């Protein structure tokens, strides 16, 4: 098989994947637009709803891709994702928050460096913590690694909540003097710095979108575009809507970059070793690969990407608080990955998109749809009142209560979907798309003269 | 490169020895801080005793819950992440029964069965407590165990049994799904609020003198010790005196071989669930009775500590689970002497991680279910 042939094959696959991705995204978006029509949304409402959907598709897509590097490629069972996300966004906040406390005495400041520096620092520190976890933990069995990583993410959350790290006062000058010789003298701009404790941190740095556009010299054209939209389409204050949409698009571009990076990694010699480790670590070791080093690199890279995913998810929010970083988010990303199928990058992104559209945001839309269609009145305050109405053969209160609790039932649905997937399609919706640990295609060419009696040579000479 | 060379390099790369030295140094510093604190009076003996007492009781609950986890872990070969929500289920089932028994006649049955969801009934007003309403508590504990057994068997039949032959990781992921479904169904039915469940003021207590002060022992502490001790002894006898223990050990070593030798493996699995889930449900109920509050997240929050205990003690060993539970409980409570109190649980996780690094088979190593 010639190289061109192989390339054609890969491109063919890519073509089909592109259509698949577009079809799935198209279906989800269409459903949301139709739901918007049913709610009687105007243009503004529709755009808001689409921006929100795009945000979560992007966020879960990115995180599922990063997890795919750990689990799909290398077979590392990491359930501490939210810990790395939290580290990323907290470090970004510490580095980029303005030094002077603006939110009153209770608020802590930061170092006041540009947002780009903060994001870079967040990614690097998340990767560093990945190294810290991986160095001792990668020797462990998969289930032990799982427990260690989830314990790690909880330790991170306790640290965020702790009063001990809430706030430090930074001295005006830091002098390091050894034996009378002044080594260096630093004059930090920060007054206070810390993790903010249970109250979290207010992210009062420059708006990430504005910072990005200013770097690209697109801020003025963007403002012009917003003014244009205001004149023609949305008369009152269109900026938040357009901001949201643009941020969603930025996240999708992020997904694209993650995808490119990871598929290139997967196809490189490095990626093949990772897949070999996933299949059988002892064999990879016996072939002379330093599997510990490969696992370590993959874990650190994946952790850094998770940190970046966390930064992009949370840095556009007004504030961050420790309860956002509960292990639930980790399991959301896992469900997304399993929906799409571990081991395939396209599958990971599709899983992220389907999870975000159907399981994460979908139930809320169903609730709103039903509420818009029927005038159901107030929900019963608790399960008892809801069930009590059955006595008078009135199921409506129960249904209203169910709808009202949709944010909890959403998680029940996720759990049931996960169980169903593990029973029926453990390889994911896309089917068996795990890439093999080989540089050439290992599948036998099908069709043609496969059925010929000439296969007495084992079909090897074809 | 020779094997020994590789091994040495391996040890160096992973920095095992600096870690070991670090652990020893930390231990020395802790001893020094404790002794000097006691000497100078910075740490009171009575407050230390009260921390130790609290840690011991916490450890008994963790250990009791850990037995079930350890048994299923070694026999079915997967880490059951839904175990914490079995604890919660037991706690809610038991408390609903206690509420019903203590409050029937004066309150609506629905409010009682929902354990006072939305503040309709208060446990304190019903006088829930081992001395004030002993029958309600005993019945509550029995129902907690029974319903958790039924729940575990139901889930096993419809969730775990169809994929019994899959890898431990597939089962682990499935159990995360079970945990989600169970936890948020409980929240759907019983509401999200954390409620007080006992008449905390009317629980009899004595102040035990301890050198420079006293520490408090309540009737619920005592009942927890009696129940936990009794159940642990019962499991010990069950596994020692019957063939079940031997069959379980055989299965955890090699399931196929066990089946060939005529061990009815499915029946052993069912018995394992019954014993494990019964203990778990009662542990959940006793936990809630002891701490006096109940929320839908309680079991999940305890789960990682239970895992820590089971790993510490060595998977498959019930004595390991009990011993590990007590070590973890003591760590989580007593560590506040050295570190800020927010990090008590973090310290317990660190102990688990250190054990996994140096002795991954656990301190009471070996598969010794019995």
C-alpha cells in the first residue's frame, strides 16, 4: 500500500468525520433553535440560547479531548480532572487579578500581570501538579490511580476553601540577604494575595474576550461590528449577546486546536507508544520503551490541557467559588468521553457535544418547553405533597414536582445513561474507533479477491 | 543495561528514598510538636483525649462501612463508587422508620416517611435518641440494614450481574453511574436540605475526667461502640465458623477455579452483598444517629475515607478494613493538632496515598477474608 493510498484513506476518514460532526452539531443546534421558536424567543433570546449551548459544547469538548489523551490513548484512569481545572483557573486569577483590592477589605488582590501571562501560568502550574501527582501515582493499578486522583482533586478543593490560604499580606519589599550580602530586592505590586477561602475570588481582571481582541488588534473593528448590529438587528444593548456568541466561537476554536494537537500527538511515534502502553504496558516495556517516562509526559500534557480547559470555562465568569470544583464535573467529562467512545478524538468531541446538548442543558429546555406549553402553576414544595395528590387521582402535582426538580433528575438521567452505555455500548456511540498502536493500517483489506482460493499463502502476498 | 541497574534507576527516578526520608522527618516533627505542646500546656490532654475519642468513633463507622466495600472489592474485583450512596440509603431508610415509630399519631405519615423534608417534622421534637426512643432506634437500624440489602441485591441483579465478566474498570465506571442515579434520586425524594435528626440536647452524657479536664461521652457514642463491636464480632464468627469465608477467599483468589471446585459462585456473591450491604446500611444509620444530622451527600462525603481505610487495611481483609478505618478516623480527627482543621480529611487522604506508595497491598496485607 503506497503512502498516497494511506493518506487518501485517512483523508476519506476525516471527510466522513467532518460530515458526522457537522450533522450532530446541526441536529443539536436545530433542536435548540426550534425550542427557542416554541418559547417565542426573539433574535436576542435565540442568540443567547445558542451562545450558551456553544459554550458548553466547547467546554466539554475540550475536556473530553484532554481526558482522551489520558484514558483513551494511554489508559490512565484519571478522575481528578476538576482538580486540574481548578488549579488552572485559580492560578490565572492569582496572577492576573489587579493588585489593589477593589471589592472592599474582604477581597484579595493578585499580581496584576496581563491575562495572557496568567493563563500561561495556570496551564504550567496545572501541568506541574500533574507531574506531582503522576510521579508517585503512575506506578499504581488503574483503580488505585483513580482513587488517588479523586482524593487529590478533593485536597485541592479543601485548599481552596481553607481559611489558612484565604489571604496573605504581601510585604512592600522582599529582600533576600545572605550573610550581609543582598542577593536581590523585589518590590511586588501586590498588597494581598490568596485563594479567597469559601467565598472564592472575584475575577475582576480585564474581560478575557476584550484582552484577546485587543491583542489581535481587533477590538475597534469588533466595537464597530457591535454598533452595526445595534443599528440593524438588536436595538438595545446587543454587546453581551455578541460577547457570549464570540466567546463560544473562541471555545470552539480551542476545541479545534486541542483536536489538532491531540490527533497529531496520537499519530506521532510518541502517540504510538502511548497506545502500546494502553494495550500492554509490559510489552511496550520489553520493546525497550521507558514506559514510565511516556506515561509521565502524557499525564502532564493532559493535566495542562485540563488546566487550560478549566481556565477557558471559568475565567469568563465574574467569580469562582470552591463548590464549583466538586468531583461531579469530573464525572460529567467522563460520561461525555464514554458517550463518544474513548480512544477516538472525533468521538471525544462528539461525546462532549452530545453530553452538553442533551444531558447537561437539554433537560432544562424540556422543562421550559413543557412549562411554556401548559400552564401548570406552582410546584409542590416537597415529594410528599407531590405524591399526596395521587390520593385524589391527580398526577399533575407529581409531574410539576418532577419538572421542578429537573436539575437533580438530570444527574439521575446521566447515571442511568452511563449504566446503559456500559451495558450496551461500552465502546461509545461511534462504535469501535480505538486507534491501533501501529503506524500502518492493520485491518485486512476487505472485498476484492479476499474469497479466492489463492489465499493458501495466508493472503500475505496481496 | 542489567535488570538491577534498571531497578536502581527506577527507584531513583521515582524518588522513593527522598520520599521515605521525608515521611520519617514529618513523623519526627509531629511527635516533637505533640510532646512539646503537651509539655508546655499548648495542647491540653483532655482536648487530645476528646479528639482521640471522636476519631475512634468515626473510625468504627468507617470500618463498619469498609467491611462491605472490602468484601465486594475483593470478590467482584471492582471499586464500588456507589458504596457511599448505599450508606446514605441506609441512613434515610432507617431514619424514616425511626421517625415513623416515634412520631406516628401526632404527625402526618408522609412527612415522617420523608424524614421531615422541607422542615415539616423535626427529629428533635420527636425525641429521636437511643434513650428517649429505644424501639424507634432499634427498628430503624434493622430497617436500614434490610432495605440496603434489598437495594444492593436489586442493583446487583440489574446492573452488575449482566456485566459480571467485564473488567474491573468497566464495573467501576458503571458504579459511578449507579452512584449518580442513587444520590440524586434520594435528593429528588427527600429534598436537598440537611436536617437535624436527633434530640441532641436530651442525649445522656457523662464527662470523663482526663488529667487536666474532661471529655464528653454520650449515650450515642456508647451505642455506636456496642453496635459496631457486635456486628464486627458477628461477621468474624460468620466467616470463621461457616464455609462462607473459605468460599469467599477461594473466589477472590481465582473465580474460575472456585467454580470448578463446586463453589456456587453466584450464591457466594449474593451472600457477600447481603452481609456487606447489611453492615453498610446499619453503618449509615448509626453514623447519622451519632452525628445528629442527615443530608443526601453524607455517604458520598464519607466514601473516600472508606476507600482510604480499605486500601490501608488491604483489600479483602475485614480486620484490615476495621483497623484501617480506625487509623483513618483517628488521622482525620487528631491531625488538627498539627494542621488547620480544614485539612483533617486531606490528611487522611495523604495517609492513604503514602500507604499506596510504600505498601500498596495494605498494612494488614494479604487476602484474608475471614
